[in-house]
C-alpha cells in the first residue's frame, strides 16, 4: 500500500531489505515475473532474471543494470547443462542463492473437443516440468544457502473448473500439490517452498488468452472479482514476503490472491 508520509512524500507501508542477497526469477521478462524482478532489485537484491525473450530481458535489466543479470532459457527444453550454464556464473560472481521464484507459464484456452495435444503438453511442460527441473538444481547445496526460500506459481484456476482451462488447471494443480512433497524434502537444509495462486491478473499472457478464447473467457469476467481484476503489483508483495525472514516458519503452503474470486464458491 502506498500513502503520504508526514512530510507529504509518497511512501509504502511495507519495505523489504534484501541487500547482499541473491535471487533467481524464471519468467522475468514480463507480467508477474518482471514485477517481482524489479521489486527485488529495488530492495537491494542481486537478481538473475531468466526468460526466453532476450530483447525483453534487456529492457528489464536496463532499469537496474547494477542489480539485474539476465540469461536466456527455454524451460520447455532446458535440462541439466542448461541450468548449470546460467546458475554457475551467477553463483561464482555473487555467492550462493537465497531464493528462487518460478513464474513461467502459458495458457492455451480450448474446450475438450478442440484440445490440441501439442498445445496441452506445452502448457503442462512450462508450468510443471519446467518448474521441477529448475528446482532440481537450484535447491542443491552447491547453489543455494541453508534457509533459502522458493516460490512457484499455481493458480486460482486449480481450485475451480472453468471452461477451456483443462490443461492449465491440471498443470497448476500439479504445481501446488508437488510443493507439499518438495517442502518435506528440502526442509533438512532449512529450505522452504510455497506456491502462490493468483486470480486473473492483467498481463500480456491473460490479454492473449482473452483474444484467443473465442468467447470462452467471459466478457463479464471483471464482475466475478469483488475487488476487481489484479495487476502484477498485487502479487509481487506476497512473493517478496515469502522470500523474507518474516516467513521463515511457512513452507508447503499455497497462498490464494484472487481479489475475492473464490469467495462463496465452496
């Protein structure tokens, strides 16, 4: 929340300090991932920003050139050597990682009858398998500190059936359920992991989903959200909180941030 201080200056009621800390954000070139990257850099962190689009990554880096390092990876095909290739130089330069955020995801709206196998597999590969391969490496002692924290992204769509969202809902449900098992495994190193389930947040991805839906995404979508549709800033604060020491006793949880979308639906 932003308000006026006693001298009339614009200030926030919560500020995070991540000086001398190192974080990795996957899906950093746009939307929620971009917002988290910028907020981490603003808070003093060194950030390795990873995405597929080098041009958009450069735009992000230029906003905080002393704090943001970029690397290009396509999570659909990235494997062991790809992750080593981007994590090794960053850790060598800045030290071990204090946390990682995986926001990468794609949405292909299609009814069951119109479901395309390749599109459906891409959705699951991006949200779920890409996340697992990322965590496989970043949680290792070679890369991450004791007590590091990880945040991955599920969705409010995993809680409620919506037309055209079969693959996306399934992939995001897999994410939030996998977090429970991963949390129990990495706790031995005092590491934590949690997921965030946003509602409909205005990003390039959701705008594209609306355009491609052919009417499946309802024109009165906004009326389903008591607090209105979201923006990336609504989500970023929770991600930073879960990375912070204030959340040191939270792991294996899913945090819904949906502007009231799920209220009264269960």
